[in-house]
C-alpha cells in the first residue's frame, strides 16, 4: 500500500506503466497491399530508434525510473526475485505474485475473509475501539481483494456485533432515520464517547451505576418470583378429646 502511494506521488504516469507496460513509441501505417495482393489495413507500428523524438525518449525513461523505485523498495530476498525482470510491470507483477500468490490462492484468501466477515463477533471484555479496529481491518482487507459491501450492510453488521456495555447507545443510534447512511467512523465516535462517559461515571459514582442497579433489581425480582410463597400465620390444629 505504501509503495503504491509512493509510486503515484512520484509520477501519475507510473500507474499506467504498471498496468500496461512500458511506453513504446508508435507511428501510423497507411493501408497497403502485400505482394500476394492481400490488403494490409491502416494501423500503427513501433518506431525505429532513429525516429524517436525527445518526448518519446522521456516517456521511455519513465519505465527505468519506475524500475529503480521498485528495486530500491524491495528487501534483499525480494531483490533476488526481481533480478531478471525486464520492465516495471514485470517487476510489479512478480512482487504481487510473491506477496499475494496465484489466482487460486487469492480466491481462497477471499473466501476465508468473507467467512470471517459473516461470522464476525465481539469478544467478552473487548472495548468498542478494539472491535472497531478489527472490523475496519477486515473490511479493508476485503476491499483490497476486490470485495465491497454497501454502507447500509456494514453499518448494520457492526451494530449487531457490539459489546453488551454499549447496547443502550447502539439501540438509540439504530433508531435514527439516517443510520444506514452514517459513516462508520461517525458511529464509532458516538459509541466511543458513550463508553468513555460510562467509564467516567463508574470512577465518580462507583461500580453501582444506573445500569448495574437496574440489573440488580431485575435479578432480585427474579429471585422473589422463584421463591415459594409462605404465610406468617400459623394454623393450630386442635387436640383430640377437647
């Protein structure tokens, strides 16, 4: 990712070379007839070296500059793999093959990432920041593999996997009309603020916060319901013979 950004910043034309290969100066060729009478349609053909213009030479040198960037960015082991590459595109394709694997390997990685997304859950004790970082990392990896999801879906998925301690705030966010259009970062910001407020409340008022008291009341009520009903009135049975 960093290498690609550096390449783009160095020269916008480098991206075209990565995709299409080095620039080859061409010249137009008029329609002609072959010795056997076959019509040769109008087209283009590579120029001879003597026909290169100054602009042609500058564009050709771009590939050399790109190769220098790629070679300089590679570590020692990668450099050995690039020694026989003849163009910037050749080097770039080789790097991608080594780092990402063949098409079959990439498809397998995509399947694994998709499965991880579908089964994504927060773990007990995780903060909202930890969940958000894991989730966005997974989305970014899927995007790099060419798979994206609508904002509506990613927002809903994120909200359904949050830790229990932000459940109250997440419910209020889901009720908003614009919830499905909100950037994921904005949702995270609201949840993070709520989490920090809850933590501050515990520091000030102690662990018995409003939510904890509510849970205690619920537990107490359930205990009362489960206990058998007894009476304080004792009924005395009269003795026989009286």
